C-alpha cells in the first residue's frame, strides 16, 4: 500500500520538478526565513515559536524545490532537508548552490515514514504542506524520535474539513494549484495523531474568509479579511474546523 502511494507521489512531484524553470534568476531566493515567515499568508506565529535559527540544527520535512531550505540556511541554520522526490531534491541542491548556502544545506531523498537520521538529531523541525502527505501512524513516531528533548517543531498544513474547500481543491481552477495525488488535507483526528506524543502541542486554525487570498492569487495577507477572521474564529470556535490551514506547534 505504502509502495503504491510512494510511486504516485514520486511520479507526480518528479514530473513537476522536471518542468520547473531552472533559470538562475528564478532560483535566487530573497531575504531569509524570518522575513518570509513574517509576510507569508500561512505562517502565523511560526517565527515567534521557532525563535532564532542561527547555529541550530534544523530539519525540513518534504522540502520540495528547496526554497524554504535556502531561507532557513540564510537565517544561519545548519539545515538538513529531505523529500520523497529525487528530482525535487536535485532541484533543491541546485538552488542551494546558486544561493551560495550549499555547505549549510544537506539534502536527501527519503520518506517521512522512515527518516534516515539518528535519534535526537535536531533542535528544530519545520515543514510546510507535508504532514498531510504522510502516514501519521508511521511518521509521527519518527518525528518524535529525531527531535532532541526540549526541541520544537512547527508545521503549516492544509485542513480538509470544509466541504466547499474540498470541492474547490477537486474541481475549481485557481493560481498555482498543485496536482492532486495521494495526499489528504488534515482532519482533527489526524492532527491528534501528530501531536499526541509531545509534551506541548498547539493547533491554530487560520484562513476562514481570508482563504480568498489564495483563490484570488494574493501571496500576502489581506489585513481586513484577517481581522474579520480573527473576530469570527474567536467568537465562534466551531468555525475553526472550516479553515483552510492549520499551524501546528510541538515541543518534545
Ligand atoms: C505540497 S509539496 C510541499 C513542498 C514544500 N514543502 C513547499 O512548501 O514548497 C509536498 C511535498 O511532499 C513530498 N512528499 C510526498 N510524500 C512524501 C513522503 N512520504 N515523504 C517525504 N516527502 C514526501 C513531495 O515529493 C512534495 O515535494
């Protein structure tokens, strides 16, 4: 079963990486992880939780084309990053070289359900849109195993409990839409599986009305909609399940 899932995912992401433009100007990454997290629509609270990255051993799960690996390295982290797709890892290597951080970014093709790292290897772990590709029953113990005691992990992940969003993901066109594969945007029972071993575990659902930022192709936050979301989600907690994304923060 897992072999079939791996084949579907690898083929999909290898094909995507093979079609990405490799021009040097497109691969140049501006700023660092802190700048990115301060402005990106989905990274609410991540900077505050992970703190200073300089000199820390940081693991990135499911690095894809390596933009975040480079940003982490530019913030001074010693980065280890892996992805199931060998073509994505090759792309990420080239990107690290072009951005002159290759000596601080170690890349590997591997699966999140069997991480090729020793126990307690990392101070910090980060992942964007990756947990929902993994088998939580196998991946969650791995995540716990490779994090140092007291270490912190943060993830930003799509949620799958809003029927309108499920319809849009399945059938509607929108900018930069990823191809569908074996992934399953998270439900509360998946989130519990990822968090249950950790000493501390928080989830923060984000983007209810402001999910329109994505649909309309905005990369930055629309402040008015954000404020309305904050109000609605505070006053009516039940609505949180219908958000587009969740930020998970974990401490071992
Ligand atoms: C939605 S992309 C996110 C990539 C990157 N984090 C980003 O935000 O650009 C999901 C990534 O997960 C990888 N992936 C899928 N299943 C995986 C698995 N079992 N183990 C490791 N990586 C996996 C894919 O190859 C793909 O690069």
